[in-house]
């Protein structure tokens, strides 16, 4: 049943069938040939119960928050402020790419939005200063991946929804690994540019007055981060309520900056509707597939097989990590999550691993898939923003950051407290 299911899944994906439709068709196929019960009769109830969740409202709100910030120029002023503080390091603007992505991730919740926004701001400056296009674009693509690790994160919400795991605890767990990964990006970039100075481009110099005056540009993003994440950690608001507060804050910031207009609001709403429609439809379809998988016993049988094989917890974990790395080459990240979580999460939990810790490890592997060809979405986003040049440049430039992510995977496996310390403190 597992082999046939994988074959059907791959055939549908190769035929470019939309992901949500693929999941529904796979669920109906399994129901028809492997389920002792007519599960299709319960399809309407299952899909309705999946969509009728207060938690899912947080997704369009976080997307709208990021859309507003993109269209009000907050990212551009943030980039200039961070560039004045970091451009003296070996690598120059490369560190501003990573740092701005880190800060913008604290409000966007989306890796694609983060990569597109930073690329729009940074690439013209990189070209003007004759930076090496490979490492420069690679740093933008890699920095964008932080959008799904550092809270608030749409992908963490999806994971929490599918596994019934606490979203506030997942947000808390993602903060330290996200910041540590950003630090590894900065440190690794500096070492590469010390080894090959030509990759870093010229550094720029700023007066202390310029640096301190630019700090005011960071206030909007830091304020929104404090409102959204602070209200969740303090227990004052649920993720959905915090997201609505963030949207109100973003609108007030846009109004204060004189950037709030009818066109800005309409463009932000349109972008939000497009992205939300795609994400939520996939989630609802995956919920039906989860229901069918549980009913057919496939997850139970797979868990039993792995236990009887005697692989042990860590060898099984290593196999699962390898599976995600390989699948990440070929399957879009959100699809990869919703397809595999119903099967993998019960196995991991049965082996005694913490579901919150595994959620962060999974997001890290998903981040890696965003910058590994041929389906690495952030690579295509950066290339589209770049508007010219070879796509190979972006792929080659992102490869060192894949190595840094592998190092972070190792650290997370060896030191689970990196993800579990804050949730335990805030418990």
C-alpha cells in the first residue's frame, strides 16, 4: 500500500496536478482500494472540520501583515540601517542581506515574502557595487529561509495544526535555533570572504552618527515583533489574536509613515487572498488524506515495521532526515510537509522524541529544501527579482548555506535544548 501510494503521488505531481487536488485524489484512491469503510461518505464532514478552525485564521492575518510591510517600504529602510552597522565585516553587504532577512522574518512568517522583499532591496545595490553575483544572491535566498523558522511562522502553524502541538511553544522553540542559524550564516560568510576576498565585494564606511540615526528605522519591525510574539509569550493573546494585533500595528505604522493608501491596501489584500487560498486549500486536502491514512492503518503499520526492524531511535531519525533531504530536491516545501507529517510525526513521537523539538528540526530541513535545486523555491524567487543573469549563479551561491544548515541540523540533534529551553521556561 505504501509503495502504490508513493507511485500514485509521484505520477500526479509529475503530471503537474495541483497539490491540493493531488492530496484529495490520493485519499480517494486509498479509500477505494485499501479502506474497509466508505470514507468518502465522511469527506464533507472531514473537510468542514478542517476548515472550521480558529487557528487557521492566523495564516491570512500573518500574510497580510507581511504584505503591508512589503508595500510600505519598511524593508528598504531596515536594510539601510543594518548595512551601516555590518558592512565593515568581511563580506560587506552580504551580512546586511542576512541580518535584514532575520529581522524581517520576525514579522513576515513567509520565506518567499522575505526572499522577495530583501532581493528587491539588496540586488540593485549589489550590482552597483560589483559584488560577486553567486554568493550575493545565495545569501539572499538563504536568508529568506529564516522566514519560516523565526516566529511568527506560517509553516510552524501548519505543523502545529496537523500534529495538534502548541503553537506558542513552537514559536518559542524556533527563536533560538533561528537566531543561531542566522549567526552561522554571518560567521560562515565572513570566513568565506576572508578566504576569498573577491567574493565579498568592497566594504563601505559610515559615521557613528549615520549608524545611530539609522536605528530609528528598526523601530517599526521591532515594535511589531514585540506586539505579536510578546503578546503570545505573555499569554495575553492566542496566535490568531496576536496576528490581528500585528495587522493593526502595521496599518498604523503605514499611516504614520504616510504610505497608507487605497492602492496599498488593495494590493496587500489581493496578495493575501492569493497566498491564503493556496495554503489553506492544501491544508484542508491534507487533513482528509490524514483521515484516510489513519483509517487504513498505514501509519500504524509503518511504525510497527520500523520498531520490528530494530533500527533504534537515532538510526530511524537519521533515515528520516535523509528522506527529507532527498524529497526536498523534488517536492515543494509546503506539499512536502503536509504529505509526510501524518506518517512521520507518529513514528517520531512513538520513538520518544519531543514533538516540539521535531517540529523545529523539520522546519530546518524544509528551510534546506527551499534552496536546493531543482525545486528550491527561494532560488527561483531571487532569480525572478534579479531579472537577468544565470540561474546557476543563484544555485551555486546557495550551496555554502546548505552546508551551514547541515551543521545546524547536527547541533539540534546533539543539543535538543537549543529548541526546548525556551518552551520549558515559558511553560
